[in-house]
């Protein structure tokens, strides 16, 4: 089946001192470092939290990046469901990196769809 999400391609968040924070993650958790983090195969938890959760700060900003295959097919299915997608091929897409599109969830949170190069 084409046009499906195959995993998380990245999680991007704001930091006052990105280099120091990245170094902390690499040093203490073994995450990143260059900033690519090779992961082992295994499950990923995907769990929406209640809007009033205190699990993380209320004002924390994020953007979820989902790795996909068959981006065009997926975008067509999303459009058929009334979900608008933004694409900027000349700005976002690069042969060595892949292709991108952005959508928003029902609460307005941004989701980046990334199809890595073949």
C-alpha cells in the first residue's frame, strides 16, 4: 500500500540555546549529536493527551514530522477527506533530502509529512 505513514521523521522544538540543549541530549540520553539520531526498529508511542495536561508546560511548542511513502497518494487521500496540505516544492523539496508537505491537526498543531529520497 502506498501513501502511508511509516514512522516519525523528526521532532522539532524551540530552545533558547539549541546547541547546548542538543549537546545535553547527546551526552545524557544518547539522542542526536549530529543531529540525526539512528533508531532501532521498535514501537513508537502515539498518545494524544488531554488539553489540560500538566505532563509538559502549557506553552511548549512543537512540530511533528512523520516519515511517509507515496506522498502524492497520501496527499490525495487527505484532500478527499477535506484536509488541506501546503506544499512548496521549490522551497522545501530537495533531491538529496526528500519532499515535504504540511498539514494541521484539528487543534491547529502543525504536522510535516516527509518522503525521503528513494
